[in-house]
């Protein structure tokens, strides 16, 4: 059994893969956290909680000065009842006070994993994959019932946590904070790892030591954002890519979030994660419930690489869904950087024809095909075909492209509206706004109010009408503006601060409906590139446009950082023209190809303007990628050299059966008299030999310990090389 309960000691021992997570109901029916780490055969309390009389840590029971919630490692702590640390939740009552006191009243263990109402979450396909512990707590004075859910995957180092609040009392309650997970560690010997960034510079890795006080990341933008990703990890001092303990947290949510690590006076650490409580509240009427998003907890005894591969396997196999979850993804050509808004049906057909002749499989028509959209100043919300550009409509164009042995895909931005549009003129109150206040614009657009069912219904109707009108097999779903003036015309004053979360719930309902209606369509999410690259979106759309920055050198850091949490198959990566349109850098077609084929491979340029030499190279790249597509999209991923630490970057892919591997090495800057480099590989079958396509047969142990030499034949900046390794001999282990 993955979950065991010892009734005598009132201890829960949860085991998931190689990890144990241990809780105990202590005197007073408080829920204490005892251990999270490497799997234990049993728990006897060798490192038992110690109770001391601590000055200025008040005592719930005045007769016992050694017990204070201020020093107790807790699972779902409150503020105001002797704990001064960051609380996991906060409730306001009708008298204005915010004191609550949850105590354990019961628990149950269920096979499998229940779904979350209206929210994305990881899942099981067989109930024997996982067990779920549900611990029920109650504040008897308020009638506040809270259920803490812990799902443990038997073969993965994963614990999925969620929280549900229910008002069983007679008076309304106001939820001011409701986090999804809280873990109290007994020390602070950690570095904090997270993924900050900006538009076109997403998910750069940052690691810094914990210090006294609160270190936090957050988004207040109504989206998970380019600026921070809903991920935080604590790495033991000295932990590396290959070894050391990692404790990681990822939130399955696409809206404003917060995650923090608080080191308090006694050098313990509290990690909290959930919906951002800034400008948030939720009215909980009697009988009403509030479901928090799911938080994924991953333990790795094998460094950041082990953590990443755990996330990759879980998200690829038990978060992404639908027909495309286990299918290879097509090589596409997108017209955006090739044409921008300046195109017609004939020029689009020529690009598709040229792409097909090079071996590409999917043409994607980007922004500008609808309404009167000749620039970014109009027409969002008018999801009907601009026949001045596309005479005969989408069906005619798509049919001509399909006849060229290409699939047809389409760009949408359904969450936005232009003031210069038929939709806005008809429904000016359908955008997020506050009466009497300015309606700020970003990219000349406003945000539709997806907290309203009529808005969601209209978007479903318009998008489904387009998808039904032509042979469309791919949708790029964009979102190019974060929320300001967050208010809804239909919510009462007491519920206005629910708007941003209700928007996300509405968005999820729209995505659920459309992806169910069109299971044959591959949906890719986008938000100015990677501004909403989060687990919540992957539940509905199994891949994301990683960044609007297509420069190969910039992408080394972006894709390396993204791989910390997200599977390679979820990352869209394109070869674009040079000089690059974002940073104006010129790089070789070789390095652009190697970087882009380290993800879901595609092109974003005018293929009709290529030279014969460039066409030959692109044909070679496409053939190479098709040969190795399964290995790249479904293999294990290993980071070898970090672009954040020097001039070199390297990573590799290993097939599930370890029979094949691809190794990529990149050098961004030429150096005079530079050292001779080598790369130590990972993930190979140690008892086997591997032949290299560049010559030689080597033992896996040699490749992983001595390394693979990098040829010293360089022609300048921005160079790369790829090796293909194939297992030759199985030696007795």
C-alpha cells in the first residue's frame, strides 16, 4: 500500500516511488509535518519533534509553555493562533475578524485519483497507479471544513496536493487566501531555484541561498507570466545536475500565483504555493465550496536532472491528454516572420508549396486572416474570414494546401478584443473594466471578460464555426495582453476580487469544450511566446510556443531553463531568418537547426526566398529530425553543460530502451587558443558499447566518465555539432 496509517501513533506514511512523506495528528488534533525525503522502510520517530519553551512563541494551552504553533511544522497553518509565520489560508468572518483554528476530524484513503471540479490536474489511467489520502479538518466555531488531498503515484516521486474549502456554517465567510500546498522543513540548508524572465527572455534559471525572511516569486498579471513561472525548488547545498536532494513545487494553474520560502528565527523553512492572494478574495456562502488548484511536489535524490525527468514523465504522460499526447508532432512552417500581415491566398499557397517540397508537414497561417486585420490595431473578436485577403475563404485555401500534402493550421487570439471591431461595438461591456476608469490597452487590445458565461459561449461559437468550416488540424492559441482594470460588469461589489480567478475558470471551460469538440486538432498555447507556459495550459493544449524570440543563441538559455520542468515534446522551436527579427543576430543555419530540433521542430521564415544551398541544408535537417523524432520527443532528456555558466551548452536525448542517443553541443563565442573541450554523457546503458556516427565504438561507462571529445575544428562564433550514438553490444551487468 502506498498510504499507511498507524492508528496508535496517528501517523500517516505516504510512499511515492523513491520518496516518503510523513504526517502525524498530534495532541490537540493538529496536523504536523514530520518528514519528506528519501523513501523509508518504516518510521519510528528517530528524529522526533522536540518541544521547548521559546520566548515570544505563545502557547494555545497556557499550562504547557513548551508547545506553540509558532514552532510546530504544520501542513496547513493559519495566522493569529500563536503562529506568526506565513499562513496557508486566511478567512474573514462577518464580524471582520480573521482568526480560524482547523483541527483534524477524520480521514479516508481512496484508490486512484479524484478529479478537481473545473480545474486541470494530473490523472491516472488505472486506479492502481495511485492512492489518495483525504484529511478532513474543521473549525467548529466557523463551520469551516477543509479537505487536504494527497495523491501518491506508486512509481513516480510525485505527490499531488490540493485543498477544498467548504462553508458548513450558517454565516457567509470571505476567503482571503487559499494556498494549494504548504511544507515546513526543519532546517534552511537550501538554495532556492526558480525561473524568472521577461518577454523574449523567458525562464532563465536563477539560484540563490536562502536567507532569513521571505523570498518569493509571484505573478499579479492574471497569467502565469513571462516574468515568473509557477515553479520553485529547494536544492540542498552542493546539489548539482546529477546528485543531491531537490524538493520541487509546481502549480497546475494559469493565472496569478505566488510561491515563497520563509526562513524564520529558528532556521526552519516554510514553503507555500497557490493562487496569489493579492487583490483576491472569494465569498463563501453557507454550503458553498472553493477548490484550490493542484500543486505537484517532486522529490529527487539525483539532483536537478532527476527532478526534471520526473516532471517530464508525469506531465507528458499524466497531464497532457488527447489524441496527440502519444503521437509524434508534425514539422511545421509558420508564415508570421515571413510575411507578417502582408499576404494573400496566392502568397500563402506558394509558401506552403515550397515547405512541402522541403519535407515540411504542416502549414500554419498566423495573424491577419480575419476581420479587417491588416495590422495589430483592429479586428480581434471578429472571427470571420477576411475575403479581401483570402478570396474564396479558408476552406478553399486549406483545401489547396492539403492538396499539396500539407496539413493546415490557424492562429487565433480568442481571449482579446480590439476596440476597432464589430464585437466591441456590439458589446463594449464584454471586456474587463472598471466603470469610470480608463481602459488601458496593450498591443491595441483589451481583455474579454471570461468570467461571464455569455462571453465564453460566444467565443466557443465563433471559434468552433471556423474550425468546422475547413480541414484544420492545428490551432495556435495566442494571448498577448495581461490584465489591468480587473473588474466584471456582472459581478456584485463583494465578488469583484473574484474576477481574475473566475476568468481562468472560464478560460478552462472554453478550452475543455473546444478540445472535446475537436479532438483531431492539435492545440498549441501561446502568450507572446512563453508567457503562459504552465501545467494548467498543458492539460488542454499539449504544447506551447516557447518564446517569441527565435534567435538560436537566446533559445539556448530559454529552452535549457524551460526543460527544468517541462518536457521537450511540449516546447515549440523554430528556425527563423537572419538577421534574427528579435535580437538582429546572424547565426549559421546549422546551429539554428540544432537548437530548433531540440524541441517540436518547425520553421518561421519565407521559404520561397531561400537559396538552393539553404534548401539543401533544410532538406537534410528535416530528414534528420524525422529519423530521430521519436527519440527527441519521447526520450529522456539530460542537460550536460549550462549556457548560464559559460560559453558552452550541451544536452542529450536517450531513448526509453537506451538503445540510441543524440548529443548536441553548442559554442556561442570563438576564443583564441581556447581549451580542448569534452562532454561527459549521461543516461546510457553502462554495461553496453555504443557506436558513434562520427566514428568509433565506446563503452557507455567511458562516455559517461571520461567523456566525448569535441572536435577543435571551428570557423567562428555560433557553432554546433551533433553526435548519434547507437548501442552495439550488451555486456553482462
